[in-house]
C-alpha cells in the first residue's frame, strides 16, 4: 500500500487513521463541489423546484 507495514504497531495505526481521515476529507470536499456544480441541473432534469 504505502509501505507502512514496516512501522511499529502504534505508528502504523496512527498513519492508517491519518490516511483514512485525509481520504474522507477529500471525498467530502469533492462530493460537495460536485453537488454544488451539478445539483441545480439535476433538479431541473427530474422536475424539482
């Protein structure tokens, strides 16, 4: 994966948690931007307000 297998137990856990948190933040921001950009168009297509 990222070569974290060589780290000690606590360090490996900390790095893994950090990677997951960063991934979650990137997805949150990315989906938010996608929703903001495409939301009105999709609402019009499905007959929303």
